[in-house]
C-alpha cells in the first residue's frame, strides 16, 4: 500500500529527537544513560524557556504569529507531561525493586 503524500507532515515542530544506534562494528561514544538524561533535561528546560519567552512576547504585543506561540506553549506542556510520566514510572519501578523479596 502506497503512502499518500498529502498526509506528509513537516516542520521543526514535528521532529522527534531520536538517537540512532551505532552501526555494527562501531563503538558507542562512551556516553552513558546519565549524560543522555542530562541532555534531555536540558532540552526540556530550553522548551520551557522558549515557551515563556513566546508568552511574554504575546503579552507585550510584540508577537508576530500567535499560532507559533500556541505551538511553542503546547510543545512545552506536552514535553513536561511526558517527563512527568517517565519520572512516575521510574519511581514506581524503583519502589517495585526495593519491595522485591530475595
């Protein structure tokens, strides 16, 4: 079944920052889970700061496109909800591990 090109969606607001796995024979760059987590938290912080700046520009009346501001705020809200869900699942998993009887 062919993909209908009219459903193609582009633009920076639709990009997901997936990291590619190293190819066979290549070593990982030595970065661990902690550094990946720190990078993602920095990206979340940047999204929050961008949304706050966009909201301030809308309140000041200097905003050019209200739709882009709504997109920035919604992107930041969804990213924060996602981070909150990941945190909740990590806490739940940690509690399950600690309650496991050996």
